[in-house]
């Protein structure tokens, strides 16, 4: 293409840079890396998850979207477990997955570009409880209560099937992000394969952000990618944004 295509970033709070601020978001990093004219003002749609197909389809129509970058929340069943066992969010911040099927206003803390995850005593205790919970559910044959594979597969298939009816030129499907929270991380490891297969089934470009983040050594090099137990730091947004930018560049060249 000789002109810059219309690109929409849609999904969880990561596309707008939570909690480090929109100026450091993976969307801006990605567009800046390819010299897109909207690099300082990316088109983003946030707080969508796997049930948000109708809202997402309408947004693409309204914006005449040509390339859709999807970083969607996926159902780990973790919010229900957190409420059931009083497993509050680590460091006062919740999961990037939202249960809303359409964009909504959510009160967020003031962005902190310097936010960095540190495994303190409190986090270790919460992580130990979550690991014990996951092990207990697996021991009694209730792994699906932690992560329901068929439900995620079905919801993702329905969402991508609906998008296939739109005149989109390409869909970039991002894998779930790895994270320090061990229960969420194990679920997202399972989800990575589901998202990869869905991308193949529906002709999407698969961007494996989970593999990128997992490529770091454990300990401090891994934690550098995160602002808290579930969200990317400014450094993490830069790494993921460059990966998405490379995928966008190859996609645009192929149009």
C-alpha cells in the first residue's frame, strides 16, 4: 500500500498503556516503529474481551478499520476464584481481563511510568495461596474451574468468525501476555496454544507475546517486563510494542 492503513488496537487495558500511561503504550511504540502518522494518537478501543464481538465489529465498521490488532482478555475464571477465596489483586491492581462486553469507564490510578514489579513478602504469600488453590482444583479434577479450555476455544472462534465478515485487510492476534502471577501465568501458557490455533484457523497473523516475555531469564530480568503482577511495565510495553511493530510492517508490506 502506498498510503498508511487505518489501524485499530483493541482489547484489554494494555493497548492504552495501563498502568504506565498511554504515551508509553505498546500501541504507540508499535506505530512509532513503523513511522505511522498516528503514532502519537493511536486508535484504541479498550476493555474488550472474548465476548465483545458485536461491539468490536461495530467499532471496525464505524472507523473503516483496515488492520485490527487484537489483545483480548481471555476467560481464566480467575476473577470468580479471587472473589470466592478472597484472593485480592496483588499490589492493589487487578487483572487486565475485563468481564465487560463493551467499552466502559473504569476509574484507574494515576499512570506511573516508573512502575516496576518487585516480589515482596506480601506478594509471595498471595502467590503461594494461588498456587495451592490451583493444585487443589487439579487434584479433585476441577482444572476447568481455573481455566476452561473449551470455553475459551469456543468464544475465540465465535469472535473471529464474526470479524471475518468485515472488509478487514488483516487481523493481528496477540497471544496472552505472560506475567508474574503464577496462577494467571499457567493459564495464559495454555491460552497461548489456543490463540495460535485460532489464528491459523481464521487466517490471522499470530504475534506470540507470551513467548517473547518468557524468553527472559527468571528473576529480575523477567520482572523488569512488569509494572505489577499482571501488567506490563514501560520496558515491557517497549518490548511487546517493537514485536507488534515488526508484525505490522510485514503485514503492510504484504498488502
